[in-house]
C-alpha cells in the first residue's frame, strides 16, 4: 500500500530534510509513499490530491498558516 503524504512549509530546506527523513524511514521499514511538497497553504489547497492521507503543516507561514489550512 502506498501512503500519500503532503508536506507544506515555506522553508525549502526544511522540505528537503522532511523528504530525506521520510525516504529513510520508508526504506528502513519497508513502506512505500508518494510525497507532494507545497510551499504555501494556498498552493496546498489548490493542488493537493484528495487522496492524501497524511499532512505535515508549518504553523507559521506567510499567507495562510498551517492552522488555517487544517481548518479548511
């Protein structure tokens, strides 16, 4: 089973670290995932696949915050 994960953070370097950590975890535990990265809450709400199962949201972003995105 492939897990669909979304990461939303305006810090590009953080997104890269999250991708590396998730890739390592998946490899070590025999999981598969599909990762989508978004750099703003607005981008996530426009483009996120409705089948996404897990979201990592930055709380303090320019524009919509992670909490506002979660509410929507």
